[in-house]
């Protein structure tokens, strides 16, 4: 007797697997397109993103105007302002260039300005849980004091002129639990300074010295000049407490009287300067 062949019905599971296999290439293609777009966006992110971040972090007092290039390689004109509601602003001559490079633990940056840096400033930022560590390579740079007038009061009244020479040695900063710990040294020499409040030009040259440690300190001394400045201070928590004084050489009191009245509280021939 002949056997009757019996057909086997299709298995639903195999059909489902076939449909999934047919869709898989499209899924991989979409994932690849999204990943490629994200990488492209990251690599070619506009320089304006950095400019927006700097303005927000500084409360609008530091701005990168006319930003060109990308987030990683760009340039802009550095502006100092008195803040969002201020009309005061001053621009650094020329443009500032930057390079940013991600590292395994954070970011490496190079900053240079044709007017002010003989070599690029090197900055390393290491991120860690609950904080960050910043290192500034030993450097020397020179900046026009006139740009400070952009910061508003009291600089817009003083209208300083001269050169600011900044030197740093082993300068590092640690942020943890909302507290900053500073180590190393920074020295700022304000050379051949003058002001619109005095007919005497220059008035003198001065040195600010920052010394890091458990309690960072700041000292001010006169290098030369008819306007004599001195003082010292320290950081208590995150605030600087500084006490100093200004006085004029006897033969220059009349030429410096207006300036002494502005920069501190008069006490006889002295002007007392307090911060914090």
C-alpha cells in the first residue's frame, strides 16, 4: 500500500527570524548613520560653542567675539566687559588662537595671542570624581593694562595704561568638594603705569606676588615711582582679604591727589586700600 506524503506546515518561529534578519541591516545602517553624525558634529563643532561657554561661565565679563574655526581649533577677539548690563568693554589687540585636545583623563589646551604671548600657554585639566585638577605650564606673557578698563568699576574710572608682565611657576589648582587649593607661584609686574586721574606719567612700576599653599597669600610692592603702593592679603575660604596703602612722594602729592582720593580711604597723606 502506497504511503501518503504529508506536507509540513511552515514554522512561525523561522518566519519571524527571517523577518528580523531582513530588518537587521537597516538597523545597523541607522545606528551607523547616527554614530557618524555624532562624531562629525563633535569633530566640527563650531567655535561659537566655546565662546558661549566662556561667556556663561564668566557672567559675560570675558567674551570671545567673532569666533572662527571649530571648538578644537579656533580663534576669536578677546573682550573684557563689565557684565551683561554694562556698556564698558575693551578688546585685546589682534586675535587669540586656541587648540583643545581631549585626553584620557580630561583636556589639554594651548592659548596664544600675537600681541602678548611669545609661546603658547599650556594648560592641562584632569577631571576626577567630585572635582578637577588644573596645571599651567611655566610661562611668561605680556598684556596691555588698558584692556582692564573693559571690566567696569573701578577700572573704567582709573583707565590704566602700561604693561602687565605675568610669570607663573609650578602653578596648579585643585577643586574638590566646592573648595579650591592653590599651589605654586604667580608674579604680575605692572610696569610704567599711568592713569587718566593723574597728569604724572608714568606713576611707577609695581609687583603683585601670589604664593600658593594651605592659605594662599598675595603681596604688593613698589618697584619704582612716585606713587608708592604696598600691601598684603590672604584667601580665607574663597574670598581674598587684602589690606594695603598708597602714598605719594612728597614732591608729587598734588599731581597724585585725585588718584589717592579714588583708590582708597584717605588718612592724612595715605590712602588705605581694603578688600574683603
